[in-house]
């Protein structure tokens, strides 16, 4: 029997409105090592977005390598397979390959031999149980950029989804050659699937500006399990065996009421025998006042007064987002809020406003740019300039530019 843990989207180095999350990430990593040890896990699959940015801070790199060292020391037979995501620098993840333990496989970018043919030996890997016997094979396919895809269609034309399907077929063909009788065939990917639930404030669009979600037919029925990354809510896609594990900590306020988790599965005799969802303890709470909608300023200040007072020795204070309804601009809003929160046991993330006066809709009023995603700003600028919806190909190009900018940071 093979015991496998699936996780993804760690986003080490993440900040939330300039608040550092490294302490929260460290508690998750320490908890994960303990789970791996106590459950006698054979294989850990990390399905992309190890880091928040292509150029993560030194503290995030230290957490990553310390985790690899600690996990392999505490679990002597554990195998780790990690792939790159759209937030990761493929080159940065791949760079220390020769220094890693032979039980740690990191595929940051699509590997090729001599810059041309796919390096199947790096992507199609055997997985062993505690006794050293091979019980499964995994196709570890990192996040695919447009330049990775084979050209499909007429000259000068390329279908992103067709290119993705063709590349996956090549890798799966080799996987099924390797996975003989009694071996389970697993797959890993970092991509966006059809009919999946999004966490709107924390997920960057992938594959042609998120206009080309992939269908479950990408993954053959023969696959015992597909470990996906990119979307931050844990969920099955089409089949129970095609799953996103979700992120380990909430990456935006929209995830405050969601229980993050890892997926624990058991594989035996070439098939998936059991699948469990293990909740991850949350070390820092997230509060929104009010939880739904907006409150006028005076009732909101009364709600703030009801919050617990800060203990000088307290750590890990909850994050707070306020939502206030105003009839018009209120120049002293920030100072009133800060005065009300001065002694309270919370950390203020943001104050979001809804204007009720003047007969204007919320969209007619300006918002702080730091509360908007780059796509929102771009789409609003396009709408204002052309008074028409943004074309899909333009949005796809915009997301490619954002991706390139992130890689150059």
C-alpha cells in the first residue's frame, strides 16, 4: 500500500496588505511534517506555487529548503515530488537539482533534452512504499507557458487547449508504458479546470487569461488520481479522483470561512483505495465587520468597540476588514477607525467603502488602487476608453504581460 499526501499553493513569501505571513506558513510546515511522520506517508505531492513570487525573499527560500531537510530527516523513506506553478520561477526551482536528495524531485519548468525533446525521465517518476517497492508512477507536469506548447493548427495559428492536450498525451503515453500491472498511474498539474470554484481575490489567471479552462477529458480514466494546483479551494473536478488540494492558509479575506486542508490518499494494487481530507489548523483568524454587506459608520464603530482589548503579550492577532456604508466622502474615516482600533486585539487589513448618496452605483465611485487586482484596473480602463467589453485575446495578452513582469521581479 502507498500512502500519499497531496498539497499545493503554499505561496511562501506571501504578504497580506503588507503583513508578513511567514509565521503562519511556518506553523503549517511544522504541522505538515508531523502529519507526514505520524501517518507514515510514503509520498508527498506538491502541485505548484511553492512561492508567492518568482523572486521570493530569502526567508521564504529558507523555509522551503528547511522543510525539505526536516521532512526527509524525520521521514527517512519519504519521497517528495514538487512541480512549478505560475507564481514560481521555473529556473529558481530547478537550480539546486543536483544538490537535492535522491528522494526529492523538483520539476520547476517543462524539462527538455538539448532544448528540444521532452525529458520524460524527469517528469515520469516511480513512487515507492516504505519497503522500497515501486507501487505507482506519477506524471509530474509543471505549469505550462505558451512557449512550452507544441504548435497545433494552421501556420500562424495555435490553439492553447489543443497544445495542452497534445503535450499531456505525450507524457501520459510514457506514463502508461511505465505503469505496469499492479502499478497505479498518478498525475500532477498546475492549471485551471472547467466548472471549478475560484477564490476571486487571490488567484492569478492562467492559460490564455483564464478564457480557456480545460475539461476533465484531459485526464484519462486510467489515472488513479490527479493532484492539481492553482485554485485555492479544495475541490473535485468532474471525478472524485481529479482534485485541487487548495492552499494551506487563507490568501485573501474571501477565504476566511473556508477550512483549508490536505488530501490524504491510499493506493493499492494499481487503484485508489481511500481518500481523506485532513483540516489544517488555522493559526490566525480573519474577521470581516460586518460579515455580509456594509454598515453605516456609527453602527460600525459600535461593533469595533465590542471587539476584545489587546493583551500586550498577545501574538497572532486576527486580521480585520471593515465595510462601511457612507452617504458621501468622509475625510476623517481613516482616523476615526484607527482611533477606535487603537486598543483592540486585531490587525487592520482594509476599510472598504460603499457610497449610498447621489444616486450613483458603487462602480461610479473611485476605490483605492491597492484594493483592486491588476485585471480589474485594466478592464475598467478598457471599458472607460472603448465603452465595450474587453476582447478575450486582449485579456489573454494582458495576463501574459503580468506573468512576464512577475518573472522579472
